[in-house]
């Protein structure tokens, strides 16, 4: 599953901001408002892995088991691709 589809299905607001921590996710008590903040201080590949990681938190907190599993799978695939790309450069 594509990361954009997960963001859309979970109705998450994603913001890229200047912060030290790579990422942060928060969800309201009623689970209606969901936000992910990604630091723009890191390279694009780190931002992507961080976004997927934060989506895992939101999916798990929202009780979306299938989407949680999809985010875990996406993160593992992205990390594997990144490792192969880095080893080839």
C-alpha cells in the first residue's frame, strides 16, 4: 500500500517543519484529529522512513490493524530499498 493512501485513509494531517526530533505523531482523545510532524532538517529518505514510522503509531492508536500492518510492511520495504541504493553508490 502506498504511504499517501494510508495518510488519506487515516485522515492524517502531515506537516514538514523545522524541529530537532525526526518526527512526532499525535492523535486527539476522540481519534478524530490526527497529526504527524516531520523534521525538514533530515534527508528525504530519513523523512520518508520517519513518516512511515509515525503512521504506524497513528494506525495502531486508531485501532486500524490492517493499516498498521501495511505501514510496517512499507517501512521494511523502504528501508531495504534504501540500503540497496546506498550500497550501490
